[in-house]
C-alpha cells in the first residue's frame, strides 16, 4: 500500500501541532510550525522502467527558539531525513530538511 501526503502530514503532527502543506497565503501561521511542499522525487530506472520511486518533501520548521528540541526530533522522525540548511528570516529560525516518504 502506497503512503500518501496525508500519511506524511500525520507523521509531522507527531512533533508539531501546526503543520501546513505549502505556505498559506490567506491565513496567519502560528509558531512554531512546519511548512512542507513537494520536492523532486528520487527515481531510479532499470530495464527501461521505473525501479524505485520515493516521494520527497522539503520540510521547513519555523520557530522563535534557536535551541528548540523539535529541530533535532525532525532528524529522527523518519529514517530518510537529510538536513539541508538553517537561516533566520523575520526574526524566526528556519530549519530546512529533505524527507523521503
């Protein structure tokens, strides 16, 4: 059975109460929060067919606290998580991960 985006969303809710698929335009976000969006999937071919296809999401954790424990919890949430970058924007810390699901 294939896992869906909703399954992934529910996994993210285990570490943060405010999870958004893509950045909402009309509503205010509550912090800390997770914003995720689709990213380029991992696709491997064999015998001129798709052999492996893993969905990938770009996940950004946004917080006011640079020492927030969720920053590390996200690394261990799922087995195929990679740290991408960390930056400050609008007095908020943004920690970006690539997660294959």
